[in-house]
């Protein structure tokens, strides 16, 4: 008999919201009740356990209000089936999915088929397209790639209703990777953190269907970037704890564990704790030297020792260690592969920031213009953010020829239109 997975959608939403245990979630629901006019309604851990079981009961009306309020997702995205809807699967439009204006992405249903309609090859066929999208990410413009990958995730979600057995698990794994790619594009490439957060909830739900804890860890670590970049340290720390917990459940490679350190280091640095960031980077450098019998999965393509050096250089910059940052970033830039255009813009932007902090405006502008050259080839909003931060730092030299020339590049027609459309 296969082990029942339970209500993975509710569990994923709970963990994504930062409640690592059922008890913590029950306490949060109880504490929220008075704030929405439900008096001293108490939710027990036993009740949460029933909701996360393989056959969750339909919650009563006041419990529904609490769940929607705390998780910021509608009921049909939390793994519950209304008594009047049993046996049917309905999709949800983006407008229907909006809750309090906080999430703009609709979590599509993840139904389970009683009998397979699709052939056993459906999972591998779907995964082949996912792999192609993985490779295309590094060179195709995000505005062109995002609609194709998003449509691929919609197809995969609907195919789950027609697939079971091993094919369903293969399909769910590929769907998880595709949803993670959508979330990465939304956050890093076009800087839309609200949509990215909602997409990553869907990705975690799909990872639960696939029973892939390492993909779940990757999703939660990406989710930590969102509050980390917004200076919400406690929320970022909760998500990183969940990411590390999931990583312990899987055969994680040394490189993957080093990446978790690097993610947490960036979140700590952006939240004003660069010393802690440097400590985590040091731990990552030691971890990545460790050889284990576990290899990194094929989908883990966004990290390497060179990218760890990029994390380190940025952390040194934020810590005020300018000479060290310059040396680290220069070495990383030289070692960067020719096809790593997006990372090149980030490193060039950080080198420009180092020179601006050292009061060398001409050198800062030179690096910034190199980054603009790369952005003209492959747009990357995270790289553009670096350039805009540098431009603010160059304001004392605003009347120099070098800064005027940089302004002409930053505020060209296409760049300005992209900035307005974000």
C-alpha cells in the first residue's frame, strides 16, 4: 500500500507562511481569531492534523475565515473539497485567487486521477520540455520566456488529473521545476515579488505531490529571498529554517548546502547584518570543499564556486571591506563562463559600487556601462537594480561627463520603458 501523502497543499501553504509545525500554526490561528471578529475561538493541533490528513474534513465557516486570513489563500487552493463539489475539480481565475490584494497569482488545482488517461510516457515527455526551458533561461529574454513556461505549468497541472502512478510522480517533479523557474523569473528577472511569492506556494504544493524534499528545500530558500530583500529578517529566517529541514530529509550535495548558506548570507546582509553574512559565506566555502557521495540534481544549475565568490564580494562590499570586495569580484568576473551574462551584470554592478564607495566615479561609471552593455543583450532586473543603486551613490559627481554619459545609457528609450513597465 502506498503511503498517504495527506493534504500536501495545506501543509505547503502553512510552511510557506512560516509555520514549521502544526502546533505553531494552530497557535497563529487562535491568536488571529479576535483580530477578525471571531472572539476567543481556539484551534487545536489535533484540528490542524485532521485538516492535513489524506481525507481533510470541510472546515466550518469561522475556520474557513481564519485559514484564508492567516494563509492569504482561498479555500479551493488549500486542498479542501466542499461537500457540494466532491468528485469535481475546478480551476480558479487569477481574480478569484486574489485575497486581500496580497497575492496576484492563482494556484491551480493539483487533482489526483483515479484511473490514468495519459500514456505512461507522459511524465518523461513533459519533463523534456521542462529541461529545454531550464537551458533557455540563460539566454532568452525573460519577457519572452515567462509566458511559455507559465503556459507549460498550466498544462502540467491539468495533466495531473489524467495521470497516476510513476508517471504522475515524474510529471509532478517536472511541474515543480517549471513553477520554480516561473518564480525565479518573476523575482530576479522582472522584479515582481508578489507574483513570485504566490508562484512559489504553488511550486511547494507540486513538490509535495512529487514527494521531493530537495526541490522543496530549493523552493523555500528562494522564498526566503523575498522577505530578505524587503528587510523582513524574521520571515526570511523562518523560511530558511524550513529549507534546511527539507534538505536534511534528502541526499543533499555539499554544493547545495553551500548554496543554502549563501542564500541566508545574502538575506542577513540585506537586513543589516553583514558580519553574520560573512560568517555564513565562510561556512559555505568550507562546505563546498567537502566531497560527499551525493551529486547535485540536474535542475540545480544556478550555483557554483564562482557564484559563491559573487555572493562573497557583495557581502564584503556591504560590510565596508572595499579592497577585499574588489579583489573577490575581479577574480569572479575573470573566472565567469562566457554564457553567464546575467551573473556578469551583477558582478559588474557590484564592482561599480565598490569604486563609487572608494570615490572613484570614472571607474564606477566604466563598470556600470559594461553592465549596461550586457543588459542590452539579456535583460536582468536584478542587474539593473545594482546599476540604479550605483547611480544614487554617484550623485556627488552628477555634473561630471562620465556620470552624464551613464545617465544617457540608463535613461535610454528601451531601458526607461522597461523600468516603467515593472
